[in-house]
């Protein structure tokens, strides 16, 4: 890969931030304690500190996995319709540490209110169900890919990119 200028890297970092800010749902990958993988999707809100908040039912395997194994990966990917080459779709993968937010925690109501503002009254109904749990998914590392041979590590502390 040719050497990128600081300005080019900053522009790519803005593209990365747009990619993860535009969807309303994220792809969620979890694993059971014995390593069985599971992939799903869920609506989310993102806090200013960079954590992704999800409200998910214990009736699903990904919630059980998060309760037992606090590691998860998130995938954000450009739509097929917007991608000129389906072998090289723009995408970001974030490895996260999951933390369950207890109902008595101040973050619980704050983030559920944010989810309700974004997704409407369905969140109000889900709040009444005891099988739903709120999780904070805090990115700890990541990778951003924008084509063949154009991959970057993501500094999750400041959303900057570094060529691989």
C-alpha cells in the first residue's frame, strides 16, 4: 500500500465514523462458553463515550452468550447496492467487551430513553418484559476495510485509523 497522508487518513476515519453512524441496527457476533458461534442483529444507540447499547431478550442465544461470555464482535457493512465490488465491501469490525447494565443503574433509564427516542413506543413495551437486558458493548479493538489491500486498525479511544 502506498503511504497515506495524514489528511487522507483523517478522511478515511470520517468515512469509518459515517459507516457506523448511519445504520439503525448492528450485526452482533457472540460465542457460547464452549465456543459455539452465533450471529444476529439488533437495534442500538451509541453513547458519546463510544459504547453501543442494545436491549435484548434472554430468550435469544446471543443474550445468553453475552451473560456468560462478555466478548462480542460487531459488523457494520456498506449495503450491496452501494458497493461497486461485492468482494471488497466497505466494512468495520469492532471487538467489544459486553457489560450488563442493571435495572437500578442510572445508565439503564438513560439508555432505554435514548432507545425509545430512536425507535418509538415498542421500547416502552419491551421495558416491561423481565427477559430483556440492557448491555453496553464497549469497543476495544477494530478493523476498517475499504477495498482490496486497504485495511486499517481502529484506535477505539479516538476513532483514528492506522494502516495494517
